[in-house]
């Protein structure tokens, strides 16, 4: 079997962990942290302009055009109610074809709009009194709108209980120097900042006249305008408007710029967040300064949950993973290229190859399909790329009990304890799909037990179910699940026909598999990484000590 990680990511990971002490229960720690990362929210703040300009900036950050209108949660609920009413009206007017056609067209329009807002593309909601919208193309990224002067909250990221990861400020060439203090402060914290050029000067937030003496306030505004005019003259003389203290992004380009960097920012923000959380957890609760807490504001705005923090607290206090952010970052980078191996196995002639083709959306004889036949066809395991899931390989494993390659000497030697069953699981996969034709067999139960002992996930499928009538299929499924329950396995049994994938439980099985892939990948990656670090670093370090 080929490497499950890319060569480059494996080298970077080993380099980051080269000096790390041996970590106990590393696989459990990795799994807990990866599950937390799966839910971690990257918070982007847009500000600097008047409310209407900030809304346009939020739209640009999401990569939406002017034709895309944001909806509020209330408008979303109203549209849902309208769609339900249209569907009910469509059912009640079937006697009139013309009205039925109109109702169907109206329903289609409603479904189109519903698809846009139900999947979270452009729905505004209000949390903690602030407008927030989820990024339409990048999961777990939220865009918040904060109106007012940026300096009023950026000097303290935890101001009013709010914590953010990325700041996008609307400004202009003449006013960008006003943000130099902000640029330097965030640079010291290694926190990213983007300055976006406003379409009009009037879109920017202006300094308000404050203080008891309006004349003094007016004089301050006059001095400010004179300063702006001075800057304009200097820029015209030096011609350095494009090489200012901080690059100005164009409003129309900011969405594309962030689209390419937000996933990487999310990983870095998560690593720094875990470092801060680890440091805070090491302080006893009674001695913690809540005004400088990282955990409290993060839980308050839903970046993570209280249960998440409690789940990882036992691991983080030891600082095994977060002593150096580069170690956790190498883990997250490697996770993106990790290949999950899903093995399909069953008795020879049980339809394993046909089932693989059905998962691939192919038929026997199609280009790239697994070979099928009436005799033993799959003599060696073969891997196929799952078309709908990146970095997932389907392995068509050799059938159990095949005769090919059997010799008289092997017959004379007698049966070998668990030999055929053990060899069926090679190469070792992360997840198994176990096929049993028509009904549950003893070999199938033994394999299920063997796989469970190794800690691998296994799906149980009754193949060739098209040879039974509907009543018999239901009876066989109930009987199989009862037998497994008596043996201590709470296993869902799927009845499928590889030749008729549109019927029975095939679609239900594929949907379950697709929804569980990310969970399987996290668990398999955690186990694989812990084993690799154990073999490549800590065991070799021990062997070196013995030779000295």
C-alpha cells in the first residue's frame, strides 16, 4: 500500500516533532483536538465605514455581487412559510392544469430562493446585538459588522466580550495613516489586518464633534482637514500612493484575496487559540483574570462550546500538543492530504466487485470499473479513487475462501487457525464494508469480531438482496440485527443489490457513509499519526540511547 500522507507533509511533521518528548495517549489527544478544529469558527470583522458601506464591504468579503441581497432571519422564515404555502396550494389545485402549472413554477422559484438562504449563503442574523453572516464558500467562517471607529475596540480584542481573528477596515489613501497604530499593534500580536479602499470618502466614519466647547471641536476638525490636505500634497510630490505603510486592497478584489487565504488563517488562528487556552487552563480557576480570558469570550460568541473546552482540558494542561504551535499546524496541514482507505470484502462470489462498481457509479465493463465474472476475478487487492470524496480510496479486496493458488501441499497441511480470515484483511484499511450474500454467515460474524477487536469501523451489507422478495428482505434484516445484538454488536444491516443500486438500502447506505467520512478520517489520521511518530521518532531515539 502506498503512503497515506504526502512525502512533503510527512517530512514537515517529523521535523516539527523531532525534539518533542514522548507523548502518552497521543491518538486520543489528536482526535479530541481535530474534533474541536472541525467546529472552530474563524471570526472576521469588517468596520471603518458607515453602516451601509460596512454592509457592502461584508458582501465583498463574501465574494457576492451587488445583485446578491442579504436576508435577515425573519425574512428567511417568511420565505420558508411562503414556500410551504405554495406547496400546499400546488397540492390543492391539481384539478386545473393551468393553475397547477403556475403553482409549480412558483414553487420552483421558491425552491431556488430557499436553496440560497437555507444553505447559509447570504442570511443575516443578529448575535450579541451585532450583524453576522456565514461565508458562502468557506465553512466555519463568520463575518461580523462592527460600526464605529476601529480604534474603539481594536486596541483590546476582548472588548465587550468579543474576540476576532481577522480585521478588515474600510479606509482611503489619505486616511490609512490613521491606522498605523492599529497596524503595529496587530503586527505585534501576529494578527492579520486588511485595509480596503472605500469607493467614496463619504463612506468613511468621520470624527464626531465632542467636548463641551464646540469651537475647540471645530478647530480640531479644521486642523485635521489641513493635515489631510498636507498629506495629499506630499503624496502627489512623492508619487508613493501605491507603496504606503500598508497595502490597500480594492473592494472588488477583497473577496478573491480572502478566499485564498482564509483556510490557512483558520488553521493558524486555531493553533494560537489552543496555545492561549492551554496557558489559561494551567492557572487555577480562582486565580484566573476573567477580563483577559480567551475562553470566556470565545464561548460567549460561539467560537467553541463549553463542552469542547471541558473535553480537551485534560489533554491541553499537559501542553503536549500546544507547547509549540508549529507542531499542531503540521498536524492540520497533513490532515488535508491524508488518504482514507475503505476496504470492501466478502466471500468469493459474493458480489464485492459489483458493489464497488455501484459505489463508483460504474457498471461491469465500463472504463475504470472493477472486473467481475462468474469465476474468481479479484485475485489481488485493487484500489479505486472514490469520485465523490477526495482522498478516499475504495479497496476491492480478495474474496474470502477463494480457491485460486491453492496447492495439494496446502490441503495436506490442514486448516490454519484464522488463516483465511486474517489474510482477507490485507492490506489493512481504515474502514471496512463487509458483504454477506442474502443472509448473515458465520465467517461474516467472525470477520466482524476480528475487525471490531482492532478498533476499526465496519459496515455490514447483505448483498444480492434482489433475489429475495420485499417481505423476506425485511425478515432477514431483522433476524441479522437480532443475532448481532445477542452477540453484543449494535449494528445496522443494509440490504442492497449492486445490479439495482437505485432500490432497497443502497442510497441510505451511501448517504450514511458520506456523512461519516470526515469522522472516519479524523480517527484514522489520529491513529496513523501517533503510530508514525512513535516509530519514526521515539522508538529510534530509544534505540540510539541503547547503542551509546
